[in-house]
């Protein structure tokens, strides 16, 4: 993906991009959660590493951001203070930056708004100050001569900043080839090419997460005779989210278009009714939508969070994005009532969340025939969604972020500190019955859907988990192996996840940490041996003296299909 982005960027003469974002999505009210890879340091680091390598392989500079800890502002408010000690910063927030900056050799870094001690004292970067300031008004290059003259800015600092910028340009080859834009006659081969369109469809359908399925999916396209596609995100514009090219929200395949295309040469009737707006409480479209859902065999409703750049900057509404933070994670405006109305008249209702962050509506999980989470789409949104819903692609997406039961039960990330998440839950049932608990009084501290979760149309069995050595040193690599079998009659893909727990340490450590994963395609009935290496030197702690050490003792290896779906575990010991 990143290589294709670099190709298209260079064709337009763009040789520096502000990506990837390796902040961690652990404060879900924050508007910029949608830009992040997920809640986990290891996963974000691996994706950030690959993104940087892909961009820079073709000569486009990556910008790793926002260094560091930017993703958990107080109350989820943009640019609010971020709290945390040095050990938390080093254990949780810096590893992804280390992977993307040091290991992948990123050519630039964007700093967050924080104390200068973070970029200057951190062991994971050599930056000592910002070399490029992108502020407007009085915070621009025109102020530099005056600042030099009155002594506010030292000439040495300016020279250092300029030398770093020039060094980056030299590394990118811009002195030898300063103009990188391709002639316009070549754009059709380099931009929005057939290869790029196919890649967009493949990547997006692999990312779609099946959360619930009560037997309605996959829909049999040979038998179904009528389908209605509903909701404010289903047609009319593409829900790309924040930071997209002006008016691009009107270019792409909507869910309605994709499903309609699938049946264009058949007698199956595919209709559309919006029902309500993306935001606002107007219910005047409900009667049309509910009538259409009543008449159809299957109803597919698409909704949730929206950011429309064009509308926002004209002073209208948006519900997520930069400096658009939220106080809850529920459906916006009339959307929840629209879903209730559709569920009441059509038992074969598929709800699709199209969003850049989790949505907390447990009643939909309990009531819908199927629930699908599609994070912000590619331009092939509708085609990829149709591939999944109608069975030409077996879903294999996994959640990169835990979905809480309510905003009040967040943060719900899986790698909490040992002893930090007791669960003596209470509950409020649909009939009004209340059961009182402790954590929480009327809810649960466990997420609705855990990190790494995602269903398939296939079923998989894990067995015969082994490690190649049980007594190791801090410099060893431990190879964990297991057998994975597809027990169904449908080909499918499973993501095998490996978690590590440090049983006893000199400081408090996480309950568990992702340290490896592997995506495995299996034919129906097929079994494969899967190996995942564990680098022991990556299992250390920052001790009370501020030193990174791999301590002696027992480490538990757990494998499963999510953070809560552990299938087997065993141990090795560091001596």
C-alpha cells in the first residue's frame, strides 16, 4: 500500500508525506483516533515500520508522528495535557516510534505539543528541536530575522535546523533530481491505475471485521430476490474521514453502488433509502426507509461517525476528526432510532458501522442478524463490502482496538497493568431489571469486543503448541509453533496471535502483551504448522533505576484468535 501511495505521490511531484501516525488509540473520545493504527505498541510499530519502508523505498520521505504520547489527551480533548510517567512512556508509547524511526530509518519526525524534555531526552530519537515550524501568523519564517537580531533565536540553532533539512533533501536525491512530477500523459499509468484500484479493493476487504453473525451471512446471491440498502453512510458520499483531498468524498464506490453492481445482470431488486442524515434528529425519512425494509428480504443499514471536510470548514457539522472530539461513542442524531425501526420490521437486518473509531451500542450486537465494523474505507468501499456480505470473500479482519461497552467503561485496552482490572460486573437488562455489581455497578470492566477479535465464515482449531526451548538467555530467539486447522467447508484465513506475560518482575508489568502474529490462509479441512518467533531481548522492563533489563524468571506464551480468545499457553524461563 505504501509503495503505491509513494508512486502516486511522486507522479504528482510530492516527495514528502505526513504519515504514518503511530500514536496509540487508547483515548477513544479523541477526534484523531481515526488516524491511528490501533491501541497496541507492537502492532503500531510493525505497521509503522512497513509504511515507512514502503514510502521511502520509492524516494518519498515519511513523517512519523506525533512524537510522543499525543494520542491520550486529558478528557480526549485536542491538544489537552497528556499525563504519564517515564516508565509508561518508555514501555507503552515509545516502542512504536523506535520501530518506525530508528529501525525503519524514517527521514522526518513530527513532534507533539509537549515539554521539550521528551524529544531531547528520549533514547529513541536524536532530534534536539523542531527543524520545521508549520504554524501560521506570527509563527512563520518571516519572524526569524527579528528573532536572530534580538537574540531570542541563536544562529547555531537555525544553522542546525537548516543543515538537517538539507541533509534530508540530499538523502532523497533532490539536488540531482529536484523535479519529480511525471508528465501528465503518464498519469493514467501511475495514478489511479488498474493495479491501484485492485489493491484498494483487496486491502479494504481484508480489513473488514465481522463482529456478529446469526446465520444471515454470507447472503446467498443466487437465492435472495430483494435487498434494501439504508442509512446516511450508504450512498451519496464516501465516508473517508479526516484529511482527504478536497471533494474526494464524492469519488468512489458507495455501499449501495457496490451491492447494486453485484446484481446488475440479475432479477434481484436492490433499492436505497437514506432514512436520516449523518447528523441531526430529523426523522421525516423514517417512513420510506421502514417501508422499504419491510418489503425486502434483507436490509443492510450503514451509518455512524462522519467527517466531511468541505462542510466542516464552511462552518457546518462533523462528528469526528481533528479538533472534533466527542463525549460518547454512541450513534449520532436519529441513527439509533432508525436502526431500531429497521430491526423491528426485518429480522434479516445487517448493521454496518462505517467509522474511524469504535461505536458502543451493545443492543445492536444483541439484536441485529449480523454486525460488521468497516473502518474508514478505500475508494472501493462498496465493492469490498459486497465481497464480504455475499461470500466471495471470507472475512478475516481483526480489531486493532478494543470496543468498550460504553464510554464510561473506557479505556478498555487489553494490556492493562496486572491487578488493574477487576471484574465483578453488574448489568441493566432490556426489560429494566438491574443487577448490581462492583466493577462496574451496572456494567462490566471487560470490553464488548476485545483487541484482536474478528469472526469468519470458517471455524479454526489451534493445537499442539510448543516452544523450541524452555531455558533461554536474554539474547535468544524462542520459536513458538502450533497447528491451525480449518474445520469448516469454506476456505478461510485466520490471524494467529501470540501474547507474552512476564509472570514476576521487579516492577508492575502488563497483564499480557502482543509479541507476534501471523495471517494464515487455509483451504477447507486443511491444517498448517505455524511458527512465530519471540525475541527475548524485547521482553525487558524499565526497572526502578530507569534501566532497560530482561529479568530472570518465567514468561508465559499464549496463543489465540484475540486477547480474550486464548486457546493454549505454556512457559519458558530466562536464566
